[in-house]
């Protein structure tokens, strides 16, 4: 008997999964402490634990989103008797040259070819749909339970001297972009204490909800074997998937080009930057060029056929269009910027 298989199940390396999860708990607590204005120090045990505990809201919220997303995939795979691993959590210790999020996400591995488009669709879509419910809940809770406006003084005590919580953001501040979901919540709830996007990452529920929506959109990209690629292949077949993948690659290349051109001109010929229309620069992010390279060269644009391709039921197609709507709600044209 193959030691990797046990009936319809699959051998799971429980110690490794548990170790990676516990390490990710630690690194996300560490990151959450940083964003809450209590960077972890090693001077003594008590301050270390106190500072680490200040990252609890961030850590639990982000791990809840990641776990629900990945276990959505896992449970759907179990239902279709497709061999899959438990989630591998990916811890990310704080590094000076990277945005300190505490994790690079989590993944499961499918250990066999998909038996059919129904299984492909269900396994592909359950993760982002489940994760979206969590990130929407985090955002809604974050919008409805914002702390008083002077909360920002606990992060930036220097603002107290200026007698304002809306002092101009210093040049070089990291700013996070808005998607349609954020804009709709912002307009519908209209909270008076809503922080600017240059300070939003200090609010754990808003930040993790925003990260969750970003991750949901990236997973739903209609390319290769990403979750969105699975959904599009199952709904529209190989030709439809190929058309969507190529079209999206062209779209993000166009979306990223003005910002990349601005960066190159600022290094080679700064006076020519003004020739690029401000509107194009405002709605462009050069990171999409990197994503285009990753998708086309590393992840791959194509999707392998299943063992049995067949049309989806009406109900599955409806759910598929819901996933496409979620992608449009969570896609952020300019995720990150420098003020």
C-alpha cells in the first residue's frame, strides 16, 4: 500500500503543519504589535510579552481569514475525494526591506489531477468565497467600531503637539489604495472617525479586512491555475480561459505602464515626467508589470484539462458570476503608493 495514501484520504504531516501555524501565530503577533505602535523588544520578558500581545487583534483576524479561505479549499477537496494537504501556513519574520505583514499567506497542495470541472469549480471557488465573507465581516466590524479620533495619538504622540489628528502626511508615507468594496462601505456607513489611507494600517480590523480583500482579488485573477483560473476554466472552457487570461495580462500591463514609465523617466530624464497625464499616473501601479511577468513566466497562463470536462449546472454558473462580482469589488487598481 502506498504510504502516502490511506483509503480515500491522504497522509498529512501534522507536526509540520502545526509548527508552521504556530510560527505564523508568532510572526503575525509580531507584525500586529508593530502596526499597533508597540514594536517588540527583547529587553526583558514582561515588556516582550506585553508588546507581543498588542498584536492579538491583527493576528487573530488575519489568521481567521487565511484559515477559512484555505480550509474552504480543503473541505471542498474532501467532498470530491480529491487528495489534498492541510494548509501550509507561511510565516514571515519582520524584515527591514519588506512590508511587515507576518505571513506570506497559506496554501494547500492538490496531489492529483482534477476529476472533472465540477470538482475543479467547487474546490477553486470555495476558498475565495469563504474568505470574502470573513474579510467583508472584518471591514464591516472595523467601520462600525472605530475608536475615537484621538486614538491616533497612541500611535503618533507627536500629533498631539499640532492639536490635530489630520496633520498633513509626511512626504514618503505609505498609502493604501481603495477598492469598490471599501468605497461602498465608506459612502454607506460614513464614519466620522475613518482614518486616512496613510494611517489605516494602524486599525487592525480595517487593515486585515483590506488585506483579505486584496488577497481575495489576487486569488481570483482569471489566469493559469489560480482560483480565478479554475473558476473561469470550469465556466467557459479552455478557449474562454485562454481569452480571459490573455486579456487580463494585457489589462494589467497597460495599468502598470504609466507608473513604470514615470519611474524610468524620473531616473533618466526627470523633466519629462510632466508629459505623462496626471490621471494616468494617479491610476497606475508599476507593481502590475511585475505581476504580469510572474503570471506569464512563473505561474503560467494556461490551465490543464480535467479528466472529464463538462458544462456546469445553472446554480454553479450563478455562483461563478457572484465570484466575478466579488473580484470586481475587491480588485484594487493601485494597492500601494507613496504619498
